[in-house]
């Protein structure tokens, strides 16, 4: 009985996404920690330099849109959706 109730509250804690920029042919993998109405919080490899504007792709939930980096704290970034 206890295990059945416990499964009800289990959810994915994060998603995996790809960040790309117009001046680079490759993509940067990122870990998405939080989905917000205006954007997402992601973590990238600390050695990677992320430009101020990027394109973010996430399979689930389906997100494929341009973003601006509006906050940087070490390897954690807040990406705001651009229109």
C-alpha cells in the first residue's frame, strides 16, 4: 500500500536539451532544471562558453525556440524565450 502511494508523487526531476548558436555548427548539451513561463534554467559544462543568444531544443516537453541568456551563475544559466 505504501509503495502505490509513493509512485503517485514520482516525477522526472530534469530534462536534457541542446543549445546551439548561429556562429557555431555544433550543439551544447544541457541539463534543464526548471521550466518557467518565461524560459528555463539550465546547467552546462563549466568549460563551455555560451553566447548571449542561442537556440534551445528539448524533446520533452517539446521546445524548439530562440532564447537569450539573461542570468549566469557559474555553469547555471537562465534562458528567456525570445519572440
